[in-house]
C-alpha cells in the first residue's frame, strides 16, 4: 500500500511539474555584407549565434534576424526593440558612457580600408590624388573616425546599396575607390581571387569594435551572454571559426 501511495505521489508530481520552456532571444543585425553575413546563411554572425546556443546558457536560445539600420535605430530610440543587437559600438548611438544601453566587451575589431584598382591605386597618403576622385560609400552607413578626413579629402561621394555593389562598380571602372571594412575587403579578394586586381590601403582611424547591445529590460539574458563574449577572443574553438573567414 505504501509503495502504491509513493508511486501515485510521484506520478502527480510529474503531471503537475511545469515543463522547462526555452526563452528565445532575438539578436538583430543590420549587417548585410561578408564575412559577417553571407548570402547562403553562413557568416561570422550566424556562426556566433550557433556558438552561443551550443554553450546552453540556462534556458536561453538565440535567434539571429536581419533588420535595416534605419528601422533598427528607430526601434532602439523609441524603446520598442524586442531583443539584442550584434556588432554595434557605443559611439554610433551617442552612448559613449554606456548608460543608455547595456554593452558587452568587444569580441572583434575591424578597420576602414580604401580599396582601389591595382592598376590605378588611390592612396590616402597622397592628398592631391584624392581631389575629385569618386569614392563609393554605403547608403545609410556611418564612418566614425574618418568623417573629418572624408570631408577634407574633396573626393566625390557616391552612395551605393551595399559594399559588394560598390566593389562591383569599382571593378567596372565606375568608381575610383571604395571605403569598406578591412575584413570585408580581404574576404572579397580571397573569395573572388582578386589579389592581383585590387589594392587595399588601411585608413588611419580608431578600430571599429564589434559589441553586443542590449536594452536594460534584457539585463537577465545579457548577464548570461556577456561573460561568454568577454572571453571569446581567447577561445581556440571560436578562433578556428574566425580563421575560416580570413
């Protein structure tokens, strides 16, 4: 009789127990260029989300979703964003003191590069050669650290839909040079075997740091992800993933 009562008690406890429900956290990105995001669904950001999910951080499951930069900015400013944002800098959101949002440590860094044709290289160290040159920029993008240099260079700005489109225009001779992230330039050159056709000059500017941003109402989830991102640069497993895009 005692065994029967015990079994019934265990059965009732199992029936009444609440199932563990995973909390899905959407991570937004406005990046649409390689190697951060590739057209086939791969890229450093999708791989990072996969890496975080493999770490099984409590009940959290992360899902990456693209959102255009302007819409993302509006949602952050009006407080309607329903998730975190990957790959941002405090300087881009007037939050140098890091009070408006929660910010992770930098998990990657990049630099701006001036890409031109190897047959007709454009050098940032030769100001006279910049005057009147057409430079491809991406529509809606900010270029912190080089805005002043751009304004004084007297180059003719041409805004395109994406970095890739600007590089295609460069190869067609419709632009004299293009400003892109160094990682993007290196990946494009390797993926398309363009080392003999394109010239890359690194611009003198502070590095672009990639961080995770979270609204304060996501503090609990952010508290689990932030320590992992802080150690990311020292993780051999993650560095092996990064190496596939270099």
